[in-house]
C-alpha cells in the first residue's frame, strides 16, 4: 500500500498493532530492538525525505520505525547478536506489526530503502540501526496482488 487516506488511526488500534509487535519472538527474549512512533507531520515528511523521497510515507497518519538495538544483544550473543539477532528481532517485530495492521484493515508497506544516517537524525539516535520504516493508514488505493515465485521453485527437498 503506497497511498493512504488522512483518516486517523484510533489509539486502540495502534495499541493492538504495537502489542502484536511486542509479542514477536526474539533471540533469548532480549527484544533487541526499539520502535519509534512518528505521528507529527513534520517528522513524517523528514522520514519520507530520509527514505529517498518516498513521500507516500508522509501521507500515512502513523509511521513506525523499527531499529535494531545491537547493544542489547551483544553482551549475551556477541558478534552474532550484533550482526544477526538484533536485526532479526527488529524484522520479526515489524512483521508482526504489519500483519496486525493488515488484520485490522489498515494498509502498510515495508520500507527498507533509506539513508541510515538521515533516519537516525530524524529519530535523534545514533546508537541504533534502522531496519524498517512502516507507514500505517487506511488504504488510499487498491493495489493489484503481486506475483510470487512458484512454491516448487523456492521450496527445496
Ligand atoms: C526488505 C524490504 C525492503 C523494501 N523496501 C521498500 C521501499 O523502500 N519502498 C517500497 O515502496 N517498497 C519496499 N518494499 C516492499 C516491496 O516492494 C513489496 O513487499 C514487494 O514488491 C511485494 O509486494 P507486496 O508486499 O505488495 O505483495 C520492501 C520490502 C522489503 C521486504
């Protein structure tokens, strides 16, 4: 979904989306990620710019930014925690949020193309690794279903 109406996301719905993210599994249950909730229009525009001018991001009334917190994983899992688990933790949490938002009737799109340093500046943090930007809003378009590889092509064995 890359177009959103201006209809706000109700607080209860947002709570459910964030609770779903918080229910996601994580390595050693360390939850080595942080979620930034961005609702102010000025901030959303800055995020859209940081995401290489993907301005549909600013259209969504709610934008979540999922960041890996490598410092939370490193003490227990060392290099693997930093390089892999913290990023997977953030990724799974974002996926859960995306599924919950979709189940509640919202549109979302996973945004991975952005300038890391620019996103960090918007968030005011330089100690985290931005992993995904997730705009959430009521659908402003009806996109055609996208194709997928045949299962026989991607499932082995
Ligand atoms: C890691 C990742 C990065 C992505 N980055 C972007 C992005 O920066 N901008 C965008 O519009 N879509 C982005 N997408 C969405 C994909 O383009 C989309 O999921 C794919 O084309 C399949 O379409 P569907 O999700 O509507 O089925 C990204 C998806 C993933 C998983």
